[in-house]
């Protein structure tokens, strides 16, 4: 939430092109991570280097976050480039992390494991936000840029601390029988795409998921700008809102993931997407800081629940194709990253053309609703029942 404010109020300048420029700043690294993911995924399926690559991307992400706090503030374009590199490596670390899931505990209780992972991530976020909040709550840009940069040093340190358990204990339990790559990474993914009929339900589910992720990604990247811009809230108000999201997200993600083990992964997933549609209209209607806080509670209920359940559904759906797990997650990372730029770019374009982020926020409801239709039409429930 900090870098968007730094970008618009300090690095780029608070002018009419800021929203569109910010959307491109996040879109380019997302696309690059998507283009790299299939090649890396195919290599990981053949080489057994999943842990190595995961560690590499995590360390790079931590390093770039430290750099954001150490570089001179007047190196404006260099700071934007470093942020973009960090966003790219963070996306790649997520993709490699997700590829571990099908091999944990025999792929049982995937939703609960995924939910606990998301929930603990939010716990780390809360612990990190406490010192950062007191550091920047009264700081105004550009005068307070050093406090914002110190906040990045704190964030990087927390990221490092909370990454240590995964870096040490996470294991890939596959038996790798291949000593060389079976074709190029993109060749394997293209083959998977050509055989889309074999994986029709997975493909349709993924298309729907990409549209849903588009809406979520847009909210993540633009909420702080929307709150301080159209809503006129302070940095302190935004921090409180994000803190509420994190606190609610811890308990909601774990509770709903546990409920999903009883009530069905898809049933809870459908409910979470409908709730996102409600949230989209709520963002359009919100007027005050108190309403923003109430909306933060609503967002916290699903901010971790939706991706946690989606990750568990994918893991279950590819249970019979475990030797292609990293390839599937590589394709997923490729397609999801490439597709997820449409939401931020659409938001940025509408906001720039109309001068109103409030109108742009309505586009999110369309992404969520269309995504839900694809998921409903995918037939993924039959695929899950055959792997249960």
C-alpha cells in the first residue's frame, strides 16, 4: 500500500497520467513473470530444483525491498525499476510456492493447508504494519520520504523472518525420474493447451479464476490511491483500513478453509466470489472513513479465502497429473499473470479518461461476475469428485 502513494505523490507527480502510469508500472513485471513461469515450471518438473528456485526468488524479493529503503530518493526512475523487479520476483516466488501444495500430506486437506498458509501470511503482515504505522502515520510526502523508505527496510526484515520456516522446512516429495528436460518449457505448455479438451474443466475454471484475480489484483494495487484520492482519506486512515483487512483475513481465511473441508471447496469459493461482487459496488458507494473501515472488514472476509480455495481446487483437480504439477502451475502463473494486467489497465484507463476512480471501480464487478460464470460452466465439480 505504501509504494502506490510514493509513486503518485512523489515519484511520478500527482497529475492526470498517474493512474495510467501506475497501471503500466505493475502490468509490465506481471507480464514478464508470466512469460517466465512456463519455462521455469517445465524445468522444475524435470530437474527437482523447485526448492532452489523458490529460495532464489524469495531472496531476490527481499533484496529488492531492502533496496527500496536504501536507494537515494532522487533516483526516481531507478526506484520504479527496482519495485518492478521486486514485483516480478514476488510473483515467481508465489508460483514456485504454489507448486509445493499437491505434495503436502498426500494432497489431503488442501483447502485447510492453503488457508492456514494465507492466514499466517496475514499475521506477518499485521506484525509488520504495527511499527510501519507509527513511522508513517503522520508523514506527508515528499517531506516524509525517508520515513517511507525506512518502512521498506522494516517490511523486508519481516519478509525475511517469516520466509525462514518455508526456506528451511518446505520439501518437494516427488520422485524425479527424468535427468533432462523433456522439450522446451513453452513447447510443453503449448502441448497442454492443444490438449485442452482433456483438461477442459480445468481450463474453463482457470479462465474464470483469471478474471476474478483481475478484480482482486486491481483492488490491491489501487485501493490506497482510491482512498487518498477520490475518498480524500489520510494515510493514517488507509493504514487502519489495511490493518483491519489483515486482522479479519487471518481468522476468516482459516475458518472458511476449514469449513470448505466440510461443505465443499467450490461451494465456499462461489460464495466468496459473490461477496466480491457486493464489495465492488460497496467501493463505489463508500463516502467516509468509517464506511471505508466497514468495507475493510468485508474485504478481509474474502481477501485470503478466495485465492486459498482456488489454489486448493487446482491442486485437487490436477491430482491425477502430479508429474505435470509445476507445469500446470507454470501455465497457471503464465496465463494468470498475463491476464491480470487487464484489470489494472482498465481501471487506469477509465480513471484517466473520466478523471474519476469511483467510476473505474465499477469495472471490477464485471470481472468478478464474468469469472463466476466461467467457473459455473466449467464442470470442475465433476473433476474434483473423480479425484476425491
